[in-house]
């Protein structure tokens, strides 16, 4: 396990099964594939500049909000972890073996990456990675 795992485990160990279930309840909605409109880039004013961003569906926005409210999005160097462990090279295989802490770490990485890479979350929703993580969480809870 990496140096980041122990910190992540400590942070999510108090997340209740009910809180995890609130996330897995999004599976049917996300399976429908209505993530938003990638082609419809909105313009957002920040500090006098106009920045483009992906317009996500209400379901995706509620999912992100729920991840924060359930305290699944945790503070750790997710970018360093992804690179150090080479997670993205074989993410689907990693998800199949992941425990709850690793699932939280992956969700954190994908949600936080959206802040610096517009459209990242759309990509991992579209390729099924987020659904795989949620289904893994569901399997671990059962």
C-alpha cells in the first residue's frame, strides 16, 4: 500500500454504510448516460476572464455534491498517488480489487481533477470508470 492509503483509510473509516449507499443510489441514473453536454461549453467569468467549462447534468452535479457531503472526497495528494501507483494505466483492474478507501481515493482524484482539467469527469463517466467504482462500493457493502 502507498503512503497515501493510511491517511485515506483514517479519513473514510467513519463513513457509514448509509452514506456510501447514498452514492451507490446514483448507479441507475448514471447508467442512463445523461452526464451533460460536452459540446455545449459554457463561459464562466472568473476575475475578469471568461473561462470555458463543461455543462454537467443535474444528476452529475448532485452526485458530486453528495460525494462532498458524505466526506468521500478527501484531502490527499491524489495526483502524486495516481502517478506513483500508475493507477490510470490499468484503472479498471485496480477498481476490481479496490477496497472502500481506494474507491474514495479514486472518486476524490476524478472529482478534484475536474478543477484543473475541464471535462475529465465527463470522460471517466463516459468510459464507465465512475460506474465501476460505484458498483465496486456496492459489492463491498453487500
